[in-house]
């Protein structure tokens, strides 16, 4: 029986480096380098030439293949090497661990001992740069919208599980119905969070970890009946220029939208927020988003493009033919669309979508009857006046009637 050490890597390993690392580990040598082509290397004792270790891989891995304990320590793992130790001597085991750690250091990774579940990683891999207090920053605001009939305490489990798999920083570190937030997830566990949400009558707010900032769960529909239910998460935009952070957010965004059977979800950039050291402060000069699920009632799609959008079954057939096929991806229950790779503000997206754009103009990027209209007034207000879309899918029109 062998002892296996899984080495998750953020960079593609290569044979010359692996051979060099083996040579630097006392007593270990690569037996036959040609085995690399078959993803199987035998490592021998230099003295006795006995096969003591094997190295399997490299294999491509997806986020769902990676243990949550590894994801919590390592950002952007893409490849896996497995070091198997085939003898039980303490010396051989220690050298196997040393070789695995050398691999992790060389290719920016982490080692998972599958026997003890211990994780080894050098340095802090999941640290997002923080703005300086008083800086003006951009946010990415994520909203998931679903019918309240789809929501129960399973929603909390789904969100927590998706966070742990893709973006642990989005977990509710502290939470409560008012500030200062009274509860810590580390103290109450998942059941405490679910119990708090079950009795909350308005919003259950939470603080997260950088680059995530803040979020909120709409109230339990059994306590505060509303036809549309939403979950909100704010993140710093700048760290998302790094592909590994974007991939984590994308996994969370799409997975939770599918599991919650969202009819619409969006990730939108807003600018000019003041960073106060822990969160954002308002002075009336920041850019506000246009919220279209007011008072638990669905008003329609936003009047301008958003960086990301998820269209569920109610909208998919209505929008798919109007979107660039190169920028859409089918999911289990919907359609994911992204305008650009990196977070992009609404003004830039409007220019991309329409040759002669204005803020209130119903742009041609989607049928105009699906979009809300911004009414004349001061667009710097937190909640600008809007007129509902002329066309709202039948399954969502009920939300207007029930809320009305």
C-alpha cells in the first residue's frame, strides 16, 4: 500500500525541472525520463536503484476536483502531480515529502497528504492587494435573482459549498441583521447561519474577506413574503484583473445561479467608491447601479450591458440570438455571457453595444422591450426612477402581480 501526496500546481510542470528537483532531493533519481510522456515516472534510490517512488501526472484539474482545504490555501490550481511512496521507512517518507514540497515551491503549488489530510503551502497564495484608505476604487457588484418559491435553507448550503469550492473569500466571515454584525461563521458554524437567515425579516448582511467585501441575503420568504428573492455580493474590481481571481468568481457565479435556478444574475462594475479601510463609504459621487428587483418585484433587464450576465430559462430564448456566440457559454440551466475578459465599466460596454449610445437610450444589444427605462431625473441618486420593461416573461410577470 502506498502513501500518496497530491501536489496541486498553478503552473504547468516540465520534465527538466522535475528531474532537477529529484536530483536535489537526497537519494532520489529519475529512473527513465521517457515515462513522462505517459504521465508515469519511476523514482529510484540512487544507491540501490530500487523503485521507491512513482510520480503520476501532470493532470489537468478543475475546481471541483480540488479539496476545499487546498482551495482555501491555494489560488488558481490547474495541474496535479501525485507522488506515491511505496516503502514504509521513515527516511523514505520524509524524502518523499521533501520532493513533493520542492515541486510545490517550483510550480507555485500546495501539497495535500491524502493520509493525514495535512496541507503544505509556502507563503500566502490567496492574498488580494488592498487599496489605501481614502482611495477611490471600482467595485464589482454581483446579484443573483430567483423566484422565492425556489428558496429554502438549502440555498445557504448551496452558497457556502460553492464558496468553499471556488472562492472561499466570499464566505460570510461575520453576519447579522444589523451593524455591528453580531455573529461569526467560525463560532456558529453553517447551522448558525441558516438559523439566523430563517428568522430574518429583511436582509441578513455579511462581511467577507478580500477581495470580497460585503454581501446580503434577502429575507426568508416564509417570514417576509416577496415573489423575487436575491443575494448580493460586492468585490474590489482591481484584483479581478488577475485571471485566477476571475476564475474563482466565475465558478461561484455560474454554479450558484444554476443551483438556485436563477432567472437572471449579473456582475456589474461601478466606479468612484471611497475605500475606508474595511469597506466603502459614500459621499454622493460614487456610481450607483440600477436595481431592477425592487420591493421583491421584477421590473426587467437592466437598461445597459453588464460585465457578466446569467440568463435562466425565462430569458435564454429571448436573448441568445442577440449575443456574440464567442462570448456565451451554456450552463446546466442557463446561459452565461461576458462582454470582456477583465471587469469593464458600463460606459465602455455601452459604447461597445451601441454606435450612438446615451445613458437612457434603449440600446440595440438586446430587444428594447426587455429592458427597463431610466426616467428623467438625477442619475446620481442611489435609486433612480425606472419604468418596467414592456416585455417580462410570463413566469416573472406573476412577481409583479403578487407584489402589486
